C-alpha cells in the first residue's frame, strides 16, 4: 500500500481531528463549529477560502500554475441520533451523532489539503469543497443554486464515502449509476371522524391508509420491469389519539428509489394514482406531496476509469472493485454530477464483527483509513490535473 509518507507522518493528528469533530456533531446547516475549524485550517495552509455557500459551506482553493481545476468534495453534517458508544470521543451533544462518517470524510480531505499546500506538486487548481447538509437536506443542491461552480469553476468533481462491510482501505466504484435516486413523499388521507363504535357514520381513513400501503407495494412487483431495481417504502404512519375515536385523517411518509429516470417517473406517477384512486374508492381523499427529491448518482465513465486507476496504484489492483454493484441508498452529490463529470467511490470502513452499518447508534468511522483516503485524494487530484483534456 503506497500511502503518502508525509500524510502517514501526521496520521495521529488526523485521528485527533476526526475524533474532535465526532465529539461535536452538528446537524444540517448548523455546522458552524466544523465550518470554522475547516476554514481556519485551510487559511493557515495558504488556501483561498470562500465561506457561506449553503450557510455553512466552505471551499478552499489552491492554485499552482496554469491548468485545469478539480473539485474534491467532503460532507460535514451529523444525524439526529443518540450515540450508544462509550469511547472517549463519543458525542457530547444529546440526540446528535456522526453516524455516517462525515467526520472522517472531512478529516481525510483536510489531510489531503495539508499535503497539497505543503508540496505544491501539481499544476492547476484544487478546490476542496466541504459541503453542509448532505443528510436528506440537499446541501449540494443549495451550494449549486447559490453559484458554486460559477464562482469557483471546476472541470470535474469527485466524491468519496466510507462503506462498512467493505474491507478497510479497499475501494469500490463503477461507471454509470452507483447510488439510487430518492423521492421522499408525504401522503395525507382524509376521511370523516366518528365514534369507534359507529364506523358507519364516518369514513375511516385508517382503513383507507392500510389499503393504500398494501397497494403501493404492487408498484414494484406489477408496474416496474423486473430487470430494473426499485424500492417503495412507507416508513411513517401517524393517526388518532384515542382508543374509541376514528380520526379524520392519517399521515404517511416514505420514499421511492431507483436508478433509471424513466422508472423514477413511473414510480412517482403510480404513487399519486394509487393514493388518489384507492382512497377515493373507500370514500376518503388522498393527496401526495414529494418533499425531497434527489437524482441518482451517475459516474462519468472516463472519470471512473481514472479513479479506479489511482486507487489501484494506491492499494493494488486486488484492492479495487471497479465494477461494484450499485447501492439503493442515495447521495446528494448526484446534483454535482449532473453539472460536472466526475466519480463517486466507496472506501472500505472495515468488515467483520464490530463494523456496523452507517446510521447505526453504535457506528464509528475507522481511523485506520484516514491516511489512505487522504492519499487517494492527493493522487486523484494530481492525476486529473496532469491529464490532457479530451
């Protein structure tokens, strides 16, 4: 494994930084402490620093001679979860936790930034993009809407996420779709409330909601091509407050996921048709609102080939799966890849006992991969900037 020796020399400093961020988690658009820490480090190393995109976003730009510009993106926000770990760097904020590894993502990119600033062994511009609000809050989209790539242009943009279950330090990627789209929905089913003993005097929205939930599960099995991956999940149900009252309304929530744009349109249309039709058939009224919408993450083939080559040079060919199976989770980095070519990769967080999945109250980022991830960022930036534009 060819970890950059200078980065390995300050690995313990990266560990301390990562654990400090872990102990002080901040939710979407509230990453003020993390943002200030990132901006302070970047300025100290000689980066030009832009702050304030999407409220708490930070972009550090470093130019060395003429050439192209590359964007390297890390996310900073935590999740509204209670941490059950007992180690010294556990969350100090009740109900807040870095359960997805964004603390590690931030530390890895800072490690790369430190090396690039000290070495200046590249030609062109590196932009380190520290994004807020990735966790279903659309921070990438907001940064773009506020002029990220107009103010700070790049020729390509790259992202990386840790992945438990994949051996530590290994890489997985693929050209084309690697993560699914996500369209979160809120459903409101309105009936007419009545006494629980006299259901014939009302319209029961709970019975209608049950029928709607069951019918929604037929979309994938009966409307989507069996060769196309898709998921429809109802994850929230809220109705009623008393044992003897049939309420006026039921509220449901959930999401749909897929990789294909045509399947995505079909899923959304069928959700709306089923909610209105099934609820109406039972005398109720159904309404759907899509409240958060993220496209699928599509890797540019040329960028994916470059990322795979860089990763293989770092950890060996056996440590890179360049044709990995796509994941039905979602990532708002997709918005950046809609605007610029690039590639999103997974770096192994570890496999075996104790390596629980992200979004688990017992999760922790694996500090053993910090120097590997930082080295990957450096070598990727160097390789992209050294390549001749096609």
